[in-house]
C-alpha cells in the first residue's frame, strides 16, 4: 500500500509506509546521562477560543503525554519554549501547567524541571520589574517541588543596557534560589526577541558574561542548557564549566555527537526533539549506559534528519511539527494547538515530517499514522 504525498514542487509522489514500528524496551533509570525532554501541551479542541485568547489546555491529554515520557525513563522539562511559552501559552497557563505537572511527577516518581521566566510582563519593563517577575516564577516552581530552569527573558533583553545588568539580575536570582538551577541560553534562532542576550550580539563576548555568572555562583548552578545550534561552541563552553556544573545540550541539530562526547567530556540533554523521539532516545541512552557509544550513535544519528527538518527556519515554529507527530503517533486525538499554531507549517513540510518519522519507526501504530496523514491530506484537497 502506498500514500501520495506532496513533493514540494506542486506534484505528488508515492510513499510506502513502514509496516511495523521500531521495537523499543523500557528498563532501569539512566546511569551515564541525565536526559530531559521538553514537552508540548495539548490544546482543548472544543474550546471556543481565538489565537489571542488565553490558552485552552486539555489537561488530561497533556499529563498523559508526560507519563509517557516518564515511563521511558526521560525527565520532563516543563513549561519551556516547547510548551509554547510566549507563543500561545501565557504565564497563567504556564503556572497551572507547572503545578499540575509537578504534582503528577511526585505521584509517579518522575524527574521534572520547570521553566522560570518573566512572561507575565506584557509590555516594556524596568530591571526591577524584570527581577520581581523572575522572583515570582522562581517561588512558584520551588513551592511545587520541581527544579528551576532560569529561562532567557525577552523583557530582560529589552531592558538591559549591557552585561552588568545580566550579572546583577542573575546573581540576585542565584543567591536567592533554594536549590541549584539550570541556566538556559536560548539563541535568537528560537526567539528573535532574545538577540543580544548576555549584553552582546557577539557570541564570544556574550559567552564570557554567561561564564562569569556561573563562575561567581557554581554552587547554585546545577547545569546550563545551551540552544545555539553550534556544536563547537557548546563543546568549548562545557570544557570551561566549573567542576560539578553540567552541560545539558539544547542543540537539536548536533545532539548525538554532543551527548556521546569526547575524551574531555560530554553533554547531558534537555531537548525539544526528544518529545517525538522519546522511546527511541531512551533506548539509545540505555545502550550508551553500557559503554557502547557506537551502538548509541547507530540508533540516534538517523534521527538528525528529522530533527533538522522540524527545526528548520523559522526555527521557532518547530513546535508545530512536534505536535503534528504526537497526533500521528496517537498521543492526542486531534491536530490543534494553542494559539492556532497548527497553521505555522506547510503541507509539504508535514508530509516530509511524516515520511521521516515513519521511516524511523516512531509511530506505535503505523496504520493509524497513515490514516491520520491521509485525513490531513484530504483536508488540503489531496485525494488518494
């Protein structure tokens, strides 16, 4: 059986879906790496909302997806950009997500870390207001029992006049944090409003400020998450980290080589691509736990083409592909997103994502994925 898919040039091509999914197993917790998947939220498709309305979330389906990730041994990085923070999910929705997911993690013994930002600020803000916003969110995450991830702030990027403002704000927050946090450097390819973060658009200069923050408070930094899509820069940064501070790769283009590491070290992981790759990624890490780096790369390297496809420019719309694959995989009953973001990618983009994911065996029920892909194609006027 074949399915006709758009070829991106105005025509159709035949594709033969994979008959069986990739066989994966669950097992003991990871021993060689700490691995988080940033997780998406599931919209409520029956809510009468507009793209400008507060997010309507299907909490049952959203929490079920987190249980799916935990069942494979992955940690959940909650309320991050993958959950559409600032792109459909406002602070009120994110706060509820954090509360619910942290409680769910506690009930199942799952690893969870949650994003702390300043997105309750909806207009121009002073540095004092930025600090207060961060403090409010940090308090909520710590009260929930989750680890805090200090996310990059659009408001801080707009208000800061130079590196010294970042040093002051982050220094204050790190002194205040009860437990060590993860510092998150999200590049402008993921969010253009973060251009010039750490006080400079020159990445070498910005890196020095970033490392200065960490060096001043190594006991309060569990690790860093670097999302710049530059493998060598991440390697250079992780080699300069104080002892005991981890590097969590956020590089959705080069993650296999960064997690595998080299003779001087390796990266842990906090990745949006591990949302659709969850079971396969977990299988690969368990292989790595045995010391079999080649086997790890053999499993994970073929996934990079899919990841680069989903994260192609405009990179910030990768969430659309992530949710699309969750629908095809049966993790949710519909392809609707908060903020109407399901419209952010083209039909040829979806078709290629389906083909790549199917080829990897990511769909537990390939027939269901094929039927849903045909439904989407028919909606766009492609009859089989």
